[in-house]
């Protein structure tokens, strides 16, 4: 770099005001009261340093600098407000996918959240036996309710279903073989892969049968002195169609017990009882599995169960006791928040209210007419402008690795614009406050109100209205 260029840059830098100058401003005093002196000073320093860097790299002309300096107060305020926002925020889920993993799977019911407040915000009897006045076990907080609900001998809870399976395999089958049907070697959400879970638990996977057909006799033939567990896994997120066969559960249980082996069933979704809803026809219910003699059932807490993220293990008392004594249990145990939420969720089942109180269940139950009425109301409010809003029949999905392809009939809002691509509409809605999540099919943006809480229809309508009115400007701005 020549001396002639270097000199002006250094002069420009020298002429910038010091951070101290901004700190005397009355507006800064307000910011300090709100965000703390440290945060405010740090943010001024950051923005000034960014400005200096731009000048050093020659990306900012001498004539543009005064304006940037004038705007620094506003930039600092904006950044402070941005940073004060919680990282985890509500989104409006208009995808129609009920258990959208990326959006937090099952939303908790409001009464469940209310029930958590006291034991979580105050001290609790988490591990204190109030009757005997001595140390108690945290595990009892949901075990009683699960036993009464399901009639099982014992129950325990860990962080999620993946942890439950690792723990079960590590306890019952470490350094030994676990038999699994080839048709059930699942991967869920990219990170839950059965062979890897098996390895993490220290067990050896022994595949049985073929991808589409596995019979009880195949299992019986595969059993030898190294076999520790027979594992059944519900293939939640896919379905093998055509010429298929898997052993009837009761038959497999009977064979396992004849060989004195425990049968473990990972059912995934946590459906407690069979339900007549057409979308749940192929979901194994935990109560059914237990009735058919399965020794241990494990499942997620935040799928169809409709509670917090958790992994439930229910079944035989001696096996659950063994699991509790595994040192890994200590590494996978759940927090008081999970016990409180899970207990309050299960209470809804005990009271026969889960279909109306738990959001996932009430969303499943919404009637055709109800969805149609809401969709029409939103359409009426936001038609016109740049947006073409049409109503058409379509499907909602359970998602979250539950019931593959089982669509639930619904009414969709299909958006198209004369000026915006489907990608731009989707992006503009995603950048709305609060963000609105949609799906794109065949170059159209689809919105399904089944997964939108009724009090969010208003947010949706005003988001769409904004897009219809100023769609071009907004989407253009947000993508820059
Ligand atoms: C979803 C699912 C899991 C993983 O559950 P997490 O609670 O997310 O760990 C495991 N097995 C099956 C069959 C599932 O459907």
C-alpha cells in the first residue's frame, strides 16, 4: 500500500469520536438503566470497532462516515434489544405437522405448565420422603401414576427415548447379542440410528430375517447362549409395503419367554392406550404391549404422549430395578421440571381429559367444519393485493417419526403471488414476528390451521395481510 493511501485512512480513524463521547449522551443513560453499563459500553465498542474495520479495508468512503457515526446510537439500541430477546422463541406452526421435531414436538398444555410453577419455582420434595423424613427417590414421582394408569409393575424416566434404549441395552445386554428384525433397523431424524444406539449401549446387534419378511421361527433359530434380549422397534417414520411379514407380538413374546429372554419394545410415540382415530391405527399402544406380555416398553414423552421431552421405561419390576442401579442412570436422569410436566400430563389421562386438554390431541380431534370455518375467516381477511389465497383439501401429518404417511384430511390455505416466488413467501413468513412456519408444495406455499392454536389465527391473518400489501418490499428487504 502506498503512503498516499495510508495517510488518509489513519486520519479518518483518528477523527472518529471516542466511545466515551457517546456515554455522555442522555440516550445512553437510558440504555444503561435498561441494559447495564457493561453491556452498553461493550456494544458501543463493538460497533465502533466494526466501523474502524470497514474504514481500514477501504469499504467505507470518507463522505459516508459522518452518517454512520450519527446512526451509531440507533445501531447500539437495536443490537441491545436484539440480544435481550430470548434465544428460544414461539413460532406459529402452520406446517400441519403435529410433532414437528424442529419446532419442539408436542407443545405442553397450559394447565400442565401451570402445575409446574410451584414445584419448579420453589423448593420441592424431589428427593425427600416427607412421610419418613429422609432422603427419597426422584423416580417415584411418575412411577405411581404410570403404574395405576397402565397396570405395569414398574416405571422409570430418562431424558429421551434414545437414552432409554441405550440404558436398557447397557443394563440387559452389555457385551451380548440383541436380536432385531432387519425390517426394523431404523433411523429417525438423522441422529437416532439403531445400530449406533446399540453400539453406544455396548450390545451387539444380530440381524434376523429379511427386510420385508421376518418370522418368529427366524428369531427362534437365531437365539444362542450369547443372546440377551429380543428387541422390537416400531418403524415409526417409514413403512415397507407389499409382501411383508413380521411376527405377531404375542407369538414373539411367547418364544422369548420360552427361551427365558426379555422382550423389549421401543414403541416410539408414547401412545398410552389404543385410540380409534384413523391416524393412529398403526401406532402400538403401550397398554397393549404390556397386556401381550412385553417385558419392557420404552417411548418418547414429547410425541403422542403430549408431554415434555423424556424417555419412558415401563414394565417388569426386576428389570426396572436393574436399570435403576446402572451408573448410567445417574447420567440420564431428568430434572424436576420434567417430572412436574410429565406427572401433570399423565394426570390429564387419568382424569380422562387428554383429548381436550393436551394440544396435540385437541389438534388431532379438530373437526372438518371447524378447520374449514377458520380457514375461510383467515382467507377473507387477507385476500387481495399481491397475494392469491385459495382454500383446498389436503393432509396434516403426525410427523416426529410417528405413523408414516398417515395423512389426516384437512383444509389448506394455498398462497401464490403475482410477484413473489414460493420461496420468498415462505421466507417472508418465516421472518415475521412471531415467525410463521409453512410448507412448500408444487411452487405454492401451504398453510394448515390444524397445528395453529386458534388464538394464533389473528397473527396468521395479519402476517398474510402485511405480505399482500407490501409483499414485494418486505421480502426483498429481508433477503438482503
Ligand atoms: C422417536 C423415536 C425414538 C427417539 O425418541 P427420542 O425421544 O427423540 O429420543 C426412538 N425410537 C422410536 C421408534 C421413535 O419413534
